[in-house]
C-alpha cells in the first residue's frame, strides 16, 4: 500500500475502561484487579482482543473490514467489585488520555465502557472519561460508546457522546454483535450520512439484578417495543438500560437513550414512551424466594437434576464476594449426594494445595471477606484435584467473552469433596457463566443433583440448557433483591420500590 493510500484511511482511536461498581462493598477495586483480569495497552490491545467475542473485539474486526487505521489506547476490565480507588482510576485514565493525545489527529473514537463505574471522588466515571476524550478530539470528531445494559447513565454522558448503544441481552450474549454495530455507526458518521440526535428518559425506578433479564418481565416488553421503533429509518439505535441498583449515584436505575437521525422530537417521544412502558411493568420487579433449607429440600424431591439453586444475593457479576456459604451449609445438613458449589476462598485453596491431592483436610470455607455474606462453614473432606484455574469457555458469546475474552483465569483452584458435596474453591471470585468452570477440574455439571450458582441472571445461558429447573434462594449478600437494606446517600428520591 502506498503512503498516500495509507494516509487517506480514517484514523480511528479505540479503547475502554470497564467496571461494574458495587459502592456498598467494603473492599475497594485497585489496579491489581484490572491487571489480574484484562489490562492491555497500545498494540497489545489489538493482539489480545481481536480474537475475542467481546464488544471491543467486534469493533476491531469491523475496523479491519473497513480498512481503517486503528489507533489503540488502553483497554482495562476488572471483575465487578467495590469502588475503584482514586489511584487506579487516575492511572488508567492518564494512560488512555496520553495514548489518545499521542494519536492525534483522529477521525473518530470508539470506546467500550460499562456505565456503572464509580471511582473514589467520581460518581460518574464514564462521563468523566468521555469528557476528557472530548476535550482532546474536539467537538467535530465523532465518539461512539458501547455500554453494558446495566449502566447508570447521566444526561451529561448522553450530551458528551455522539452515539450511545448497549447490549440488548442479559445474559450478555450479543456484546460482539453490538461492537460490530458500534463500528458500523461510526462508518455512517464518517460518511456524514446521519446526524445523531439523542434523547434520554429515566423512570423513577430501581431494578434489583434479579429483575434485569431481558427475556422476561419487566424488560421483555420494553425490548420488544424498542425493536419495533429501532426498525424505523429515522432511528439509529436504542439503548435500554436496566441500571445497576448497587451503585449509589444520582443516576442509578434504568434509563432509555433513543438516538434518531436528525429528528429530536421523534427521539424524545420514543424515549418517553419506552420509559413509561418500563415503569408500568414495575410490579414484575419483586421476585419471591425460598430459604436455602427450603430450596435444598425442594431440589432433593425432584426426580432428576441438576436443579439450579440460585444464590442471587451473592451475585459475583454484581460485585459480591462469591464466598457466601449458606447454601453449602443447607446441602450438608440434608446429606445431599452430588451437589456442587463454587466458593472464592484463597485461604482455603492454599490449605488444600499445601495438603496435596488425596489429602483429608479439616478447614473453614466461605464467609470470610465481610459481614454481608454469612459465616464460614467448617468441613472435613478430601482434596480430589488441584488446578491452575485457567479454562477456555465452552460458550463463545457469554459474559466472560463480553469483557475479558474467551480464556478465564480463576487463580489456583481445589476440588474438595465433603460427603456428597463437591466444592470448587478458587483464589479469585469468578461468576458461573460457563460449564467449563466446573468441568475443567473434573466436576461434571450434568451429573449433579443440584448446583449452586452465584448469579442473578447471567448463569442462564450456560446452565439452563442442562437444568431440570431453577430455584431462587433468599440468602445473605450484597446483591439482595431487597433494596431497602442498602443505605443510599446519592440516589434521587422518590423512587420505586423504596418510596
């Protein structure tokens, strides 16, 4: 390719910082949490994420198809957790800013962000990131942002970006497709064939994580209507945001962003319609649950398994510790044969590794990080296997792939067999988004009578195809569906269901 043809190719900067922040969690999220999960700088961003089924992977692939000069900045994603430290946030932001500034001039900027990130001293991190980027690229340069549909979106972010779009599914199985769409929209902006005019609406509503599945009420009807509206020629895209109730900000909760092509009245009318429709469905956001003992008893009565015991209050994908052991205690108390549970407990893993495979050990598991997730359970069992905790996802388009790529790193792991219960102990908390999590160490999911999943919705893509049924449990945890348990300080009131 000649120098002239290379210089005529659009110069598109790309990057992202993703974190779903649980502000009520005591343990902060530091730079090590990003480095341990997904942190790629410069050209390494393209190398690491090109082959992934993530949102930014879709952007990269479509940019290659279009022949753009892709200018990588920084991509960082950490497992959901507590508030991001000021030091970590500033270091990541400075790296992204510095590399974007060094790439100038650019013709466009593609960003993969979450939407519910909170840092120390910054309640609206995504708006802050885009504001700093806007200051560098200027008002005339298009910025397209792909969000997780659990984002808490402020009007300021809508004003700063040219186009905001979000995943349409929960479980998130369309991140790659939405990344392709983000790049396609950028192509239209570069050709100046559309003039984005966004509108924003926000119902006075909070949805617990358990009520944010897109295939059921209250979101299913909203997405169905949004798809009809999005089919209109004058509509560029619609982002139906479910919000993340465990981030205490002024804009926590669902929102609707409709981006039209130079038709602000249409965008506003559609956003208001979808917001009202979501509020009308609010009664569906009050799920009912069984105690762990009742849930285990019901699962034991079923003729076949596996029965999925949903520990949604300890929803790792929502930032919890992943070490709640109430369900384990219930299974052991009822002498369950072939039950499985995953617990994040680095201390217990270390004990098992020092004892070695086939060793009989007595130790306390779970309930060690905070006071939100119950007490440890003392068990005696056999170390059946040890592993490095690395596995490849069986399901390509899942939550893992959405942010981190297809390879998962749980840290060292141990399979501890206690009576009839299989406990997978991990150094790092890891949500139950792929059956390979159990299978990689020798636990066969299909052979279990019951399996505890620490998730609200995201487990469904992997586990429901093999499940006899799913039973929701009422356990202790930072992602409880009872939102009145949380001491909000910044949330705009009144809001349903708190008021």
